[in-house]
């Protein structure tokens, strides 16, 4: 049986994040990838210059086409940008067998450009978060979802993860890559109280475009292969660490370049 994962996300014309990063990640992790585009971005390593939203009825048409034919083992959700897109995706998830759902609440690009309208945050929380098996916010996204400040410590991260569970999430991976210090620490927490800290030495590089997309897609790939949630998260953490460590071997653009999705396969 071929493991299949679907990404529901926006397109990055520069190839480092979004749908493009998701499909590269699925492939690098031995999973067949299908896609549902929610938005097109005019984007490169320097920033986002324009966004064209895909009509919500066409988002749903893509979902119906993919899920009605392919036996999907896991689903990753990324950029949704606006309320009617979120509602369309939620309706599609309820209508189909999607496998475990990993929701990456994409709100801001690595360049700092906003990717989710303020009006859509409450909708994302109320409509989509309860449908996800795992949500993967970074520190800034968690703060925006909770209406609070960015967590400055492990203790506050744990508190915010617990608050995110109260919003309806089944499990949370709160990502600390945007934090301070020598370590990048992520916290996994679920409703049963299982907690797992994942720590790696922080890598000094400006080429971190697509890290959030890549990590959530790697988790979805592990789930599609049949891994348990914690095993999928740990494998994905190791994969993204390797992709960031190898990022400087790529020479892509003049700004925040992408991580190296195929670091284990391309010749050095």
C-alpha cells in the first residue's frame, strides 16, 4: 500500500514554503503527496508581494476530487488566509476520510508578511482547531491565538500549550524555533497529559524559509506511514534539524533562503 498525504495550503512561487515545501517533504520522507491549493502568493526569499486567494468553492472542488479517489493516510493544513476558505476546508474535512489532520496555523511569512487576516483567527480557532489531531503553532502564532505575549520561558510555554488544548485541540506541538538562547525547544502536549520536550542546538543561518511548513509536513508524512504521533514528531524534528543544518549549502535568492529538503539525497 502506498502511503499518501495531502497538503491543503498556499503556493510559494519561490519554492521554499507552502505547497512546494510540503510536497518536497512528503517525497523526501517516502510518502506520495497530493495537494489542494488555497491561495497563490507572489513570493521569493525577500518577501511576499501579492496574494491571490483561490475561491472557496474551488478549494472544496479540489478536496472532493482528491479524497474521493485517493486513499489518503494523513492531511496537513497550512495557509488558509480568510474566513470562507477556512469554512470550506472544514466542511471538506467533515465530508471525507482524511486520516490524521495536522494543522499548522500559518499567520506570518518568514519575511514578516501577514498571511492570515485578523478576522480569520477566531474562525480558525472555533471551526478548524477542533477537527485537527495536532496543531503546530510557533511562539508568535500561539500568542496571537491566545491574545497574550510571546512565551519567554519553558514554564510559560507549558502554560500556553495547556491553554491551546482548552481551545479544542487534541494535541499541541508548540514550536520554540523563534525563541532566544542556544537551544531550539519544542513542546508536545496532549489531552492525556503526555508531555515531551524536543531540544536541538540552534543553528546560525538566515536560510530558514519554510521551516514551519516543513516540520508539520514531515509529521504528516510519518503519520501517513503509520507512525504513532510522538514517533512521527520526533522523526520530523530530526528531519527539519538536518534540513536547516544543510540550508547554507544551497544558494537560493538574496534573502531568507529555504531549508534543504533533500539534504539526505543530493550530493554534497
